[in-house]
C-alpha cells in the first residue's frame, strides 16, 4: 500500500502548509540570529532600542504565522511524510 | 504595608488555590468539567516554564546583561512554533505509550530499561534541586522586602522559618492534589487548573507593573526607548556564542525539564490542544518578556545604588508608594514559585517512585507483585518522594546560603537536563539508537556537566579545590574544569554546554552504532520512530498467563472497579461474556500499557513478565515472527503466479474450444454437403445406366449417355482421391520425391494447368521472371499442386471486373516466400482462420466444384515440405503467402 504519487488539490495544499509549518522555526531562527551581524561596525554601543523593537516584531510575526498555520494543518489524518525517510 | 496583611493575603491566595483545585477535582470526577480541559488551560499550564526566575530574575538578568534574557524565551518560541517537527511526535508517543515522566519515556524507548530510568531520574533530581531551592529563596527574599524597610513592629522574620513554612505548605498542597489517585494517565486536573490560574495571576501582575512603569513612571513607549538608549543596559554586548548557545539551551530545556514534560506531554488530554499552544504559548512568553527591559531601566534609574535588581519588580512599586501593586507583584512572584515547585515535585516524585522505589521493592519481595497492595504502596512512595524532593530543595537552600544571582543557577540546571536531549531525539527519530549508547551518552554528559559546571558553581574550595580549578587535577592543565582540552576564554556555561553535549552525543552515536539492541528495544524503537503509522507492533504469542492472576494484580494498581471495567471491555472485544478475557498478546500488551500509565513502563513490564513469563523473548522469537510473515508473503506470491498460469491456460482452452465448435458446425455442414456431392453423380450414373440397360436406342445417344456416366465417375474418383490424399498427408506417411526444381518452371506449369478452370475468364497475370529463377530442393509435383490450387481459387473466386493476379517471389536467407495476390475483395476477417480447415467453403453461392478440401490439402502439403501457407491480411485484397525452405532436408523423405 504505497501512498499515491500525486494528490488532489486540497491535500496538496495541506502538505504545503505542513512544509510551511516546518519551515517557520528555521525562518524564525534566522531572523533571531540576524542581530549578531549588526552593530559590529561601530564598536561604541549597540542601538539597543532598535534591537528591542526588531526582536519583538519578529516575535509577533512568528506568533501570528503560527496562529494562521496551526488550525489548517489537519492533525488527525494519518500521514507518512514525517516517517517515510526512516528505515 | 503591614507584614501581617501580606501573610494574610498570601494565605488567602493559597486557600483560594486549594478551593480551585478541590472544586475542579470534584467536577472532573463527576465528568462535568470538559471545558477545564480546553486548549486555553493547557497553554496556561505550560507557563510553569516561567518560574520565579522569570518573574524576578529576568529583570535582574536584563539589568546585568541587556537583551540576553530574551534567549531564554526565544528558544522555547522556536520549539513551539516548530511543533510539527518534534512536539507533535512527542505528545503522540506520550499518549500511545502512556508515558508518566521523561525518565519513563527514555526508559520505555530503550527496551523498558530501568537502568536508564534511574539515570534520567538522578539527572533530573540533581538538576532540579537547586532550582527548587531558588524558588524557596525568591519567596523568602520577597517576604524580606516587605519586612525590611517598614519596620512597623514586624521585624524581618527568620529566613529559615519562612522558607520551612513555604516548603512545608507546598509539600502539603502537592501531596494533597498530586497524589490523590493513581490516574490511568497520571493526570491531575485540579492541579493543572490551579496552575493555569496562577499563570494568569503572574502574567497580570507583571503586565500591571510594566504598564505602571511605562505610563506611570515614564511618559510612554517613546520615552522608555530613549531612556533605554541612555541607560547602562544599552552598553550590553551581544556575544554570538552566548546568544546562539543560550537559545539552543533554552530550546532543549523546554522539552527536557521534568516539569515541562509533565505539563506538555503527561497532562495533555487532547493532541489538538498542542496546535493552539503552538502560537499561544509563544505569545504568553512574549507578553512576559515585554516589560522586562523597561522595568530594569527604570529600576536602575530610580532605585538607590547597590539594590538587588532581581527584586525590582517588587521594590520599584513599593518605593513609589504603590502598596497594592506591590502586593499584586508579590502574589505574581509567589504564583511563579509555587506552580514550579508543585509541578516539579509531582514530576520528580513520579520518577523517583516509579524508577527507584518500586523496582527496589519489587526486587526485594518479588512475590508481593501479585499479592501485595501495590496501589497503596505506590501512593505512599510518591508522597514520600514529594516530601524528599522538597526536603532536598530546602537543604540545598540552607547549605548554599542563597546568595548567588538567581539567573546563574537556573542556567546551570538547564544544562543539566539538556543532557537528556540526545537520547530523546535519537530515540524519537533514529531506530538505530540503542540502550547502551543512551546509557553511555547520558552518563558522560552528566559527569562532564557536574565536573565542569555544577560543582565549580559552589565556588572554589567548596567541592572542587581551588588548585584543581586553576591547574587541573594532578597538575594536568588540559583537564581544568573550566578550560577542558585547552579551550579557554569562553564563558564557563557555554564551555560546559559545548563539551558535555559534544561528548554526550558522540558517545551516544558511537556506542549505538557498535552495539546490538535487544528484542524489546527494537520493538519499542520501531513503535517510537514510526509513531504516526498505525502499524501494530508485532506480537509474539506466549500465553501462559493466568487471567485471574492478572486481574488480581491489575486491581492492586488500577483499583477494583477500573480494573474490572478494563477486563470486561477486553473480554467483550474478544467476544466473551465473562469478566476474564483470554490472555492474548494484544490483551496483555494493552494491560501493560494501562499499568504503565500508573507505575511506569519498566515496572509494568517487569510485573507483567513475572506473571506472563514473557521475559525470555529472544531475537530468535522475533525472527520467527518475521519469517512467518515472509513465508506467507512468498506463498501468496506463488499462488498469484499459479493463478496467472491458470488464467492463461483457460484463455487458450477457450480459444481452442471456439475453434472446435466452429469446426464441428462446419463438419456437420460438410457431411450434408458431401452426401449431396456423392449423391448427385450417383443418381445420374444410376439413371443413365438404367436407360442404357433398356437398350433399343441409337448408338450416338448411347455413347452420349455412357460419356456422362464416365464423367460423373471421374468426379467421384477425384473427390475420393482428395479425401484419401488428405488423410495420407495428415498422417505424415506421405512419400515425397525430393529433387532440384526451377521455381519459374513450376509456376509456368501451374498456370497452364489452372487455365482449365473457368477458361472463359481472362486473367492478367503479373510476374517477375528474373526473381523466379531459383532452384529449390523440394517435391516439385506437390508444390505445383499447391500453386495450381491457389491459382484456380483465384480464378474461381476473384470477383473483380478485370481480374488480375500478381505472383511475387522473394528470397530471405535460406527461405523463399511466394505471394499470390489477386484484386478480389478478399476474405472477411472472421473467416480467415477457417479457410485452411477441411471442408471449409466460404460461400454457398459460388459452387465451383470441389468439396472445400483444396486449401486444407495445401496446408498439409506445405507442412510436409517444411514450409507454411497463410492468408496475408491487410492487403485489401485476397492474398496468400507461401514460405518454404530453399533446401528441404528431411530424414523421413530419404
């Protein structure tokens, strides 16, 4: 019983949403690590106010994105994509 | 603010929590509390992550290290936002396997090994003890804040007295609501709801202080931003190693901390709640962190030099005369501390009881597994464990003196529990992870953590002598605790995190690769890694367990009613009316999981094994199960093959049968035909011979009659000759006269002979004489006979107005093909296979003599000459092709 190779539109959408949900933490990690690359040029002081605003904006965006994605992922349906590459 | 009011308020708050927990437990028992198990309560209960360390410590952390405190909340945010990767699987497995604690998860994954359970329990207890001490310290300190400056008759109470009251009260609350019953899944509705209430209190308290600071003390966000810029916080340096390391560390801690595992996995009542928590919990964390920097900035600005920044949340409103706000902040801090201690005590006591006390007791008195009152014992051991865990925390608080900065101790504890991460992730995603690898990895990681971080944290000469810290043990510089292998100059925390996790992971992977897992381990590994595939784990049938003994044991653990209900349901599922189901493997596995929900996988496995005698399952048994499956598969493949063969044979039979039926019909037709053919000449012969017998007629008339008789006799002879010829050809006894003959001459001869058939028709014959100059070694008379037959057929049946016949000769290797193509309408497709059969005749209206034996004879002749004759379809006209070898070599013909 192989999973079908091609999917109908609805389940295709849901798979891509799951991909998005998997990508989200990676995007978040990148955005959170980004400030490390700033402020090296002027050694005096960081623009801490800007850092605060930036980090909280990133945080809000992550929360909103997760809130949009979470109800649409369809948790109950048995799904093989997570485990298919393991022996 | 009078101190006694404070004590009263906190007492009232505690009583309120008691009431909440009590009412909820009552309603849950009545089954009327569905809404209490909502995603909101689940999300709020996750807030035990935010302890007093967050509530008080984050401000202090921000005052000392700027925005670095955010890492502690950004790591969990990433984990929750990425719940589809890990948390979903963790929760699913937790529910499937009825996991009771993180030690149970690891032990269950690696073959229900109790050794691993003990190791994880030890790590958790050692790492959590300072953390619990920290909570006691923060509550004690916050009492001190109120007592200190006011001095209205209430002197600062004895710290030790305060902390012992706090520890005792917490122990009482935890024992009361944490060990009320041995739930099947170890869930504590009342406690969880109380925790959720506390989560709201601490969030509201921190937000209230924050709003007061931003809009009360400062004049709005813009003002705060400029104050941040000008304060000493703005001078913090973002160290990439700490920023990265701490985010990873907190991400690991949020899943490995025993109390987080308790609320996240064990107390989860519905997997869908996780979807909500995936965004709601990060939101909660963000709100908790939102006002930390403003409070720190204003505290540094307004509070006198040298005041403890860890207590700004409390002291700042107090110094501004906001007694009510300070009280709210105090209750928030109190909530943070108590919720953490309660959940941690429940989680740790479950581990200690399931992995240390129960196995010890079972090994000391194995017989009592069946007969003793396990239920009471488990509850008792859990209550004692709670007291012991809190006692340890209190002892640590007394011994350490409670002087360090709060943040440091929290992070040290995080690194300790993070050692569980490799074994956990490996167990969830890698089937090759083995028990030996997990044991070694955990042990090495724990040892390095203790050596490089935990023990030095007590200060020089406390546990590790100052000389060892500076020069390494026995003067070995590369083993200095805070500069292992010559790695100097990085932060001690990151240093310890790096080396402990590196060696932990390396040892775990290396030994996993080298060792061979046991059978239970392999089954559990498959069940964990493939948690989303609903494949039943392979069972091995080894009954032998007495269902009654199992019931007795189950009653001791689950309670009488619940055990009976479970057994009855199982019996009904098996189609039995009685209470006792058959001890099938499925039933025993279900029972084991059910028991695991109360006493942990390892203990449940051990108890069931004693009764069911399943302990002696070997790899060979597993292989036998697998072999059986393989045999069945092979057998079914063979069956399929056979079936295909049968289908093929049936198709052939059907074709043959169709042909036979057609032939039989033809034969019937022919019999009537041949009798007719025989009778017509016989009738005329008889009639004319009777006339002749009467005599008395002119001689020329008599001659005419005699000729008719003669011709009819010849026709009869020819018919009989044909039949005779055919039977000789078919029996293969025909004598062939082999010799060299020219093909062109044979065709010439055939054309000349066939010219007698319907001589009135003019045929246009198309030939290529050059291609016909071929010498064949064959029976030329017989071959010519075939030619004649084909040509005369064309003359008889070609229905074109200007008939023509093309004779086309080709040589292909050692064979010759000769095509006879006329321009008639050809033979319909359904007749093409029939024309070579005996007695076949296509149309009744074209009675051209003969009995339909011509083509049948041709086919037999060609078969005897080593060749074939066939109808050439697709030409749009009648076409026959003869193929025969250039040289016929035939033993029978010599």
